[in-house]
């Protein structure tokens, strides 16, 4: 059973101990692909010994099959199926990537799908306009150097089309072209998000996409947030902000606290829902990071109790969920969480979410 994905001896949300993750499952799968196997022997209080068996040599035919199997693994196929379902799902936020560089497209898809977008891709202006007509788009990432149309002309057409649809969609210009002051002035008539492609532009791109995914509902909302992000030092400042971290694993609390303290936040700790409620009775908090799987009182129950109290109901809560649990995110929002982040935690995304929800107050 330990070679199963995310297997737990105690499957309840109030479990005391953690379970397996993906490491052993991936190792077992790789062994199968290489015609090998893994065995384990274990003695209580002593430890475990793992045995890895692999063929001494591989024929050319087997090597070819192995390479093909690894390249087009079941995980990739499942991922493609999930993405197709997300694109068809009207509730899933969709990012339209208008770009003709295939390698860059994969990089952007990795970033955007990693934080929860379903992605649509167009390598031309004509196809981009068709996709905007066909789908409810939440954000557009537009390269200016397309083969069939001038990027600024396309930006104007997109703007007109969105007006006809009577909808606001944030457009991010993501380009490697040199932009003259005159061009920049014209672009800013339609969007004020311009990112120049560099080796270090991924962080800015992640921030922008995260805001679109989790925060932005209209142009006024977006401009309000971005005003506070113009000065990076101010945007990263969490001084005088108190954050309550609720998690039964002291290692998680330590890492989260260390990351947030770097930005000036004051940290309050609790290792279960009941203790979190006691902490809130004795001191205020500007935001709560709530783990879901905890003993005594789990995250769902704790969020519901917090929301039922007139004293605490307006405190922003970001739930920390496990990707392995189907429907976990939806349950968190239904319980009263404002937002969620999945494990393993991407701390750039976490900081962006915290800043967004604290600034909303």
C-alpha cells in the first residue's frame, strides 16, 4: 500500500499522522517501465529496507519503448484529459496565450496551469479573436510579434471585441520587442500591463497571473491592487500584520513562519482548530492560513466556526489543501475560506495571495 499515491493508514481528515506522497509511487512506476521492481521489508521500531531490482542490460527495442513510455506517460495523458475537461467547464478560469514561440508557450503553460488556469493557445491573431468569441476568457497574454498581424492592431481588435461582449478581461502584453515611447503610450490606452521577456520575467508574470486567477473581477479592482504593487518594497511589506498559522505539523509552521517573517509579518501559531479559536479569542489576526487535515478539530470545522462568529467572520482565510483530495478546494470555499493553495506550497503564489487579501481589507 505504501507504493500507492497519497495513501494514508488513517484516511480521516482528523488523522494524527501523515501518509505517503508521490515519491514511492513514481519510483515504482519507473521500475515497471524499466522491467524492474521494488520490494520492501520493515520491522517495527527498527526501520525499513528497500530493494531495487533492474535488468542488467536493455535491448535497443526495450530502450526505445522505455523512452516512449516515459515521454508519453500515463500522468501526461491524464493531465491532457483534465485540461480538456477544464476548458469545457464554464466555471474554470481560462487564460488565452497568444504566442508563436512553441518553447515559450510550454513555459507559460507550466506557470499558468501550475496555479490553476486552463490554457488556450493561439499562434495567430485571427485564431485568438475566434477563441475570444467562443470561450469565456479570464485573462489574455499577448505577444506583439505575431506573423499575421501587428500586435498593437490586434490589441485594438481584442479591445473592440471585448466591448461588444460587454466584458472586462485583463490583457498582459508579454513581448521581447523593443517598444518605443510612442508605442508604449498607445498600448497603455488598452492595457497597463507590459512585461518585457527576460531571464527574470517569470516572477512578474506569476504575480500578474495569480492576481487575475484569484482576485480580479473588474478593471477598477485590478488597478487598485496594481497601484499598491508599483513600489515593490511597499508591496512586499507585511509589517504590523498578524498572521495566524493553523497546522498540526510543526515543520510546516516553521517553514511558513520563516517565509512570512522575512516580509515583516508577526506570526501566531496553533496546531488544530480548537487552539486557533482560543488564539482568536485572546488576540486579533489580519489573516489566517488554515490547514485542512488536523486532529481534534479539522480545518473545515474551524473555518465554519470562525465564519459563524460576528467577531471573526471577516478575517480572510486561505485554506491549505492537498492536491490529492478530489473536491477539497470546493469544500474549503463552501466552508467559508476566501481562497486556497495546494501542497506543495509555491511560496511566490502564497505571498501574492496574502498580499491581495490583506490589501482587500
